[in-house]
């Protein structure tokens, strides 16, 4: 890669007061025609383009982004990465991603700040205990690290948790995946963008797709705000707006788009060195490298594309946070935001071709897509290049809603993702 | 968050309601004769519109009655509320 980042390039640039760093990716105007076009310049879309170029030798490709790269859900999530899913298909998918995460900074020559600080999932009632123990066993059978912790071990691992038996939802134990953790979400988008750009991928920002042109059952190109772009292969990775793009091609998807909120506190000194999630009270918390508490809430219960969400959802989440962590009672929240997540009826993603030739969808990640970014891009690139799914994403086809072979992770996942 | 004018109870906070998704999806008259594709279409496939959408709501923490609503999902503005069985308004 030209302009490789290293200690030497850092020293060299220090002599010119860091004013001469080259742009990490370009801003080209779209060409008339591409071999493949990826719609959506988030982490998943950029990763797809990166692996198409790297592993499948498709260099004449473009990524279209209606805003700026990583400005959608890639920059709005709570950056949690884990692979402790119950079902074999999901475990295979998410652990494939986790294995790529473990070497991604080196591969991209870009520090994505991947931190394997562990993810702990709490159990608050007898059913939680049974479900989480079952999931621990299932994970270990699939080669995924998972351990069961009793209440005392939970307290030892994360001392600020209130493990008193007197609280409304007492902590009866939890599971721990030590390989899980967090990564810097913007860096993931930027790292993949830089890597893809270096291999000749055109990253076109501020370019919104307005229509999909079909000739019979074959796609022919895209109408965009920067004119018509001809292509025989379109990979759509538009997250919450997947249905909007699908409707342009006359296709219906089994998705509902809902706001998912998150919030961060004022920055404080290190207080929590892991990620703690709780399904029953629906709150999760970790601490960013800047010191902010990063808190996740549940989705709003109605379809909306507004990127804000309701106050009562945040209120409910903070109630749970305060009961579990009384030490946070005087923390002030700095920012709150919402992203639009596309949710499948079985809470599992779709990485699939469609019945329209040359049109592929990678969607339905719902509330938990960030953790899968590298794996999702890798498998979607495979699907687009070969017109056939990889064995790891074969179960995540669109046809499962017809055959009934759903990958039902609702409630089976550690938290609602 | 918004306020919903329940056709039975009047204006109440949205948090009292639950959304039942797209409205006017008619249950197949002859379920036994349906193909797998038709079942998938009925059960799972949704328009998921960004813009004006017809949807079902339930006043879950109130009168518990179902009703229909016309709402713009791009800004959460409610255009109309009408009872089950009533004709959808023409906008």
C-alpha cells in the first residue's frame, strides 16, 4: 500500500508539523459504468467493496453514499463486538467476523482500536439463568469462548455492579465472552475506505440513489443525484433504508425500520473496563477511551425513519442503569441520538441474492450489525462475486421467509443485540 | 415521541400505545390453498414505507382497542386516525 502508516511515517510527518499527510481516500466523480456498485458507504458497504477488490479481483467498482462515509449507523452504534450467539448459523457468521476483527488493524494498516475487554451478559431471573447457561454450552460446542459466572464472580469481574439481592432485578449470574469487546467505529469505516481506495475502488460521497433501472429481471444501472451509472451488479447495504431501495426495484423485503437510541455521558476517569449487557432490563454500558459512558437503549416500538426516538425509552434504560450501577447516579448525559435499524422477523440478517438478477441485499442486521462488519463484508463480497452464497451465509438467504427455515435469534441472543 | 388521538379516549402519550405495523393486510380467505410464496408475502413482506404509511395501533395501556392511523414515518406527523372497519381516508 502506498503511504503506509508506520512509526517512520509518523516521525517523517512530525518534521512538517503533520501538515503534509496525504488524503486517505479520494473523491472521484462517478464513471459511466462499473463492474459492480455498492449502495451504502457504511462499514458493511466499504468492507464489501474492500473484499470484492482484494479477494475477488473486482477493481472497477464504486461505493455510493448519500451522505458521508460512516455517517449512518456505523457512526451511531455502541461499538460492541461479540459472537456468543445461540444457533449454529449465527455462531458461524458472527465468529467469522470476530476472527477477522482480531487481525484487522494489521491487515488494514489502520488502528481500529479493537479492544478485547470482554462482554458480560447478566441474568436476572431463573429463566435467564437457564437460557444463558444453555447458550454458554452451545457456544462452547461451536468453539466460541464462553464461561458462566455466578453472582460473586460477576461482582469480582465488574465491582461497580449492584449485586444486592434486594433490587428489583437481582443479578443471579452472567456469561462472559473474553474475546469480545469494542472497536472504534469511525476508524472501521475509514480503514476500509482507505484500503478499498488504494485498490482502485471509487468512493463517491454525497451521491444518493434515486432509482434502479431494470431490463426484465436483470438490473442495468442506477439513477443517482450524480447521473445514471451503468452496472450489472448492485449490492445494497443501506441498513434502515434497505426497504426504500428495494421499493425502487419493485421488491418487498421482510423488514421494519425503527429508531434505536444510544447516549453518552460526560467523560470520567476509568471506572468500567468491560462491556456489560442485560437482556431483562435492556440496558448496556461500556466506557469509551475518552472516558464517556456509552449506553445503549432498546428500539422504539414503532416504524420510523426520524433518527431520534422517544424519551420514555431512554428514561427506561437509565432507570435500569441506575439500579445496576448506583455509582452513576450523578453522571450527566452529554448526547443522545438515534439511528434507523432494519429488523427482520427472526432478528437475523439477510445476506442474499434476490429474484432480480444482479441485485443483492445485505440487510436486516437490526440492532446488532456493527459487530459483524468485517464478516458481513467478506461474505457479501463472496455472494456478489460468485452469484452464490458462501457456506457461512447460506442460511441467511431471503428465501428462508418462504421455506420457513428461519434463524430465530429473538431472545436467544444475549441481549436484543 | 408524539401524542396520539385515540378514537376512543382522546389525546394520550405515544408511550401508552403499541404499533401493530402495516394496516389493511387482509388475511387470506382460503389459507389451506395458499402457496409458500403467498404465505411469505402475507406473513413477512412489508412495504416499510418512508413517508405516509397506513398502520395499526393498539391503546395497550388504555382502552386496549385497536385502530388505524395514517402517519408520515419520515417525521412522525399523524395525518389521520380512524376506527377499525372504517374506510381509510383519502389524502
